[in-house]
C-alpha cells in the first residue's frame, strides 16, 4: 500500500486526503491545530461539504486515514496549507515554508513532493531549494536542468475545486501538472491518476503557478464587472439582475452575478499575488479587486439610507456566509456588512442563516443582534437585507416581503413575476 502524507487538513487537504484513502492509500494527515486532528481521528469533518462526512467516516473507520501534528516518512507528500496575504497585499508564505521544513527530515530518495496551495510564481522552486538546503544528502530538481538525475520529484499541482462541489470536482476537473522537470510531472500525474478522471495537462512549475492565479483573477475581474454594473444600475434606477439576464441572451455575452462582495480565501486573495509580482502591469486586476472590495460599502450605504427612515429599525439580515450553500465565514462580505450594522445606534438585527448554528464569534457580544429562523425574521423585521442566496432563501416567495423595505444584494427578489408581488420599497444591488 502506498503511503501519502498530506500537510494541512483544511478545505483542500481534508477532502483530498479522504479521497486518496478511499483509493487504498495509507494516508497520514498533518495539521498544527490539535482540535482539527482530534475531530478527524474521531471521523468528524470540521466543516460542511456535501458527501465529505461520509468519505471521511469510511477513511477513518478503515484506518486508512489518521491525523497527527508531525509528518512521517511517506512515498508522496502534498502540501495544502493556507497562503494568505499580509499587510500591503503581499503574499504570506510562512505556512508553506514551515510545512516544507517539517517534511524535509522525512523525504527520501524516491519521494514525490507536491505543492497544492495557490502560490506566487517561483514558490515551487523556492520549496525545492529549501528542501535541498535541509537535505544535502539528496538530489533535488532545479528549473535549469530538466534531465538532471534527481532523488526527489517536486511539482506544483494547484487545487481547483469549488467549495460546495469539492468531491465531484476533485475527481472530474482537469488538473494542471507543473513539474520542476518532465520526470517530476510524470510522477505527479501518476499519483493523481488514482482518482482524477479529468485530463492532466503538463507544464512547468512557474506556468502552473501562474495559471492558478490567472483562473481566480479571471473570476474576480468578471465578478467586478457585474458588481460595477450593479452600482451603476442602482444610481440610474435599472434592475441589474434583469439587465444581466437579458444581456446574457446574447450568444457571446456571459456576465456573472453581482453580490454583497467577494469573499472566501481564494478569489479575494490570489489576484493580489499577480499585482505584487507586476504592479505596473496589473492595472485591471488591481481595479477589479478594489471594485469588489468596495461593494459591501455600497450595500451598507443603501441599508443606512433605508434605516434612517425608521426610529428603531429592526433589520433582518439573510445570510452571513461568504457564498450560497456553504457554512464558510472566511472573509465573508455579508458578515462584514452585519458587523458594521451592529455598530450603529438604535438598530436591532436579526441574523438568519440556515448554514450556521450560532451567531459568529464577532457578533455574540452585540446585545442588539439575535440569531433567528426565517419565519421570525420575516415576522419581526422592518427591513429585509438579502445578502446570500442560499437555496432555502430562493424558495421564499417575493410576496412575503410585501410590507417591508428590502435591500436585495443577492438577487433573491429579482424580477418578481407579478407587479403586485413587489415589496413596498426595494433596492436591488
Ligand atoms: N461571487 C459573486 N458572483 C458570482 C460568483 C461568485 O459575487 O457570479 C462571489 C461569491 O459569493 C463569493 C466569491 O465570489 O463571495 C467567490 O466565490 P466563487 O464561488 O467564485 O469561488 P470560491 O472562492 O468558492 O472558489 C474559487 C474557484 N475558482 C474559480 O472558479 C476560478 C475554485 O475553483 C478554486 O479552487 C478556489 O477559488 C480556490 O481554492 O482557489
């Protein structure tokens, strides 16, 4: 049985580790967070993702996956740790560096080391150099010599899976395989062939790093276009959702959806890695980031205008996660909006989100904020702020908001079928 060491058991590492275990690998997952290791060893996923719990339970109960704080000797290592940014929108590679150093004593001739974390161009090379410095007894690849004899294969194979559809995409998506040398690419492809049914595309490590950043920057720029349209439409009094829907009837137009802003740990972060590498040339990518980062403020201004018409408004906020149908609050623009409203005087806030069990930590201290179900939110609020289009919210009939003021940043009430279904006052953002 092949042994795999997965460093980082978060949103990418855990599903990937469980998938390898399901294909017969002996998987040791490594995480610096003891609570994460404990949950996994009890067979509990520490976040919600469709079918993950089932896959994990099977992997743990068959002893094919276990979690611990330290790496061990293995045939293959995958590093899937966070790559956030720090002040000045500069990439923070400390987790990748620490993970690399932690595996260095354990790699041996024949090992394969893969970096899956989304990383700035040059990171895989830097990872190989770190390993080489720690292990002078082994030969590591360099980008300069494709045919050199090496002991350890090193590659960048960026993850591309979409939260909410991770397990399906893990298997079905094409993969970019960026080996430091051709032999490294081949070794990495052989590993992923154990479960990937999509195609594996070979390239070099630097191109693979850039491709991944480009994918997320593409999405960010396109969401920024939609968000900019929404703010223009708000000013000129056009329903942006209807306008986009109609524009998309053109065979070569495919505009994405506006929203409360762009959240999560990927799209809102990765474009900065490109801007950091080539600031003068990345004007569009930087502007897109700025447009998307400004969108929550635009939504807040609209809520403020409506709230000012009430003495003590009760504001129901629908959705706090970073996107629909996930329980992930990381960099959530919706949560940021609710946190801001909670600072206002003389407002009461009802938070309604079927994906969270309790109020997020950042809101618990606020006495004017309560977590409620959808029925209570509807009954007790003056203003409905629609922030995330969770599936259950999409079932709510527009006429339920008839006597309310609505700020719709999620497109939930777009183009009501009958005019009489329209709320008393609605701002579509
Ligand atoms: N959003 C919009 N309008 C849209 C689509 C998304 O406002 O039309 C918002 C979402 O609400 C959310 C943010 O953008 O706040 C990001 O959501 P997302 O679904 O676009 O992407 P992520 O961050 O969940 O996952 C992305 C994916 N990348 C691409 O689609 C190019 C995923 O495939 C990557 O694996 C992931 O980043 C990652 O880990 O890099």
